[in-house]
């Protein structure tokens, strides 16, 4: 199975409040698009040589100045997940992507999405910031949902 680690230094990922403000900017979402393109440029030295991972584990390790709360920590990863997908869109609305994962849909707990495990950890106390993302390909298990029988006589 393939595995890739991408390291970015001297860059702070934005938290939830900053991302919400960017998406509300006028013209609509331009600030977020610039931010996403900046993250792409920082990560693009690791282009995907083959087809995207159909199933993957993604671990994002964020280096921050001070500890952030859980919801901000997970929002920080949203732009990274956007960049890990293949390029998409039309000529006018191109979304740059590295093509490491097929998409950013949820594949946990038997769902049919690409990401079967997503973990975000943080390491406070870094003046310069940065992040490391590790993407590990997972062997697809036939692509079928596990069907469990429910027996009313024996509740789970």
C-alpha cells in the first residue's frame, strides 16, 4: 500500500472563525480560495504519481503557537482535505488539487466514502507553525457495507 507524508513549515492553518469570515468575504469566498491556493502551493512539491487512493487514512499533525479547541482543530484540516483531492472544476472555477485521495467523503463505520480514518493532532508551542499530513492507502474491502442482522430478542 502506498503512503505519503507532506511537511509544511512556517505556516499557520486558520481556525474555524477565520474560515467562516473568509467564506463570507465579498466577492463571495475569494479570500478562502486564495487561502486554499496558498496551501496548495505549499504542498505541491509532492504531486501524486498515479491514481488517487480509493480508501485512505489521513492524519494531520498541526504545530500551533497555543492549543486550539477541538472544533477549530478539525476545521483547520478542511482546507488540507480540499487540496488532497484531484483538480476539479471548470476553467473559470478551477480548484487546484494534488490527487492523493479520490474525495473527502466519509468512509468511517462502513460508509462508502474515501476517508476511512481521519485524525487531527496538535503540538502547541511552535512560534513558526506548520503541519504534517500523512495519507496511507487502505485496501478496499470489496466496497460493500457490512450488513448486521437485528434480532429483537437480543438487543445490542
